[in-house]
């Protein structure tokens, strides 16, 4: 008995759903396999990093050079040099050593160089051309202060979906540069920037991947004192390079209890 149009349509729908499911499952499997390979590569690289008990304040102090943005002691006090236990292939070049507790330690000389580069890169854009996104609560205070000092638009804790990509929204804004505090927690904003081919600058910890990031700022992006220190230095460079008549609050206002902090070992 020939099939009715309804039965034929239902059969086609079932086949389409089946094919769609198979494609989705294949895609998920490929994604998992790719992620597993990346993790395996990261673990292999991490295993090759020297691990030993070190007094970071003594070891890294040797790397201080003239013209640094801040004294080495300030870098250590802020804990900007302390990464995570995971080290991705992308972030391996910035790692100095691994502590006995497996925490990665950034090379502070490289951090200083990269912060200078980032400040100068940022200064190529006017305040109204930049947008900062920081979903992590630890960076809220620093980002809001940076926004107030520089006049750069900032979104903390939440990122308004479509604000950079949907011209139909009343809140839509056209920007030239996206600055995020973590490629993972701020992945929605990063995806939007990728969609419209907008340059991206990001603070990246040792566990971050830097795909679609145009300017990397290596450093601890999970600590309030580290983020406060980073944005204080960036504000200093940005205001100076753009010759802005703005007074930058002292570091003690960016990082809580700054004057009583001591460098960790």
C-alpha cells in the first residue's frame, strides 16, 4: 500500500532528525578527541618543566632590569606571577618554573615586557573604541576603576548578549577592540568578537588557550590583587601614552591592603 503524503513527510522528518543527531554526535566526539589531545600535549609539556622548592623572591629578583613598570617586589606582592597547576602549550613560553606544590610560576621579566606592550597596544585606540568585559568577580573593582580613569566602556559580571553583533538592539555599540580578563569566563564576548573579526586583547593564565586572541597579557587572572595590579599598570601606561589629563589613584586603592602585603614564596 502506497504511503500517504503525511506518512512520507513523517518518515523524511525522522530521517532528518536521525542524520542531524549522528552529525551532532560525530562533532561532539571529534571535539572531545581534540580536547583530549590538547590536554595530553599540555601534560607532556608541563611534565618537562623543572619542579623544585624555590624562594621566588630570590630567584626571580635576578631578572629585574632597568625601565621596569614596577619594582620586582610589587610583582611578587600582587601574585601576578603565580599561575595554576595546568599549563597549556600556548602559555608554556611565559612560564619560569613550577613550584614544589605544582603551581606554575610566570617569568616576571616577560610579564613586565608584555604589560608594556599591552599598554602601548591599548593606547592605539581611543577610549570610545574599546570595550572591556570581565565576568570574574575578582576583577570587578579593578575594571570599574580602570573604566572610570580612562573613560573606556566596561561590563563586569555579565556580558549583554548581542551588544557587539546585533545592530537591531537599542544597546548595540560599535567598538574597535575587545579587552577580556579571561578567554574562558569571557568566552561569550570572545565568540562575538570572532564573529565580527574584532581584535581581542586578553589576560591569560597558565591554563588558558590563546586561540582568537590578538594580544596576550600573561599573568594570574583569578586574583583580585593581581588584577588590580595589572589594571593599575595598564592605566598608567594608557594615560601617559595618550597624554590624558587624568589623575591615577595610587596602587593602594586598586589592591586592598596593598601596604601590608608581602611577597609569597
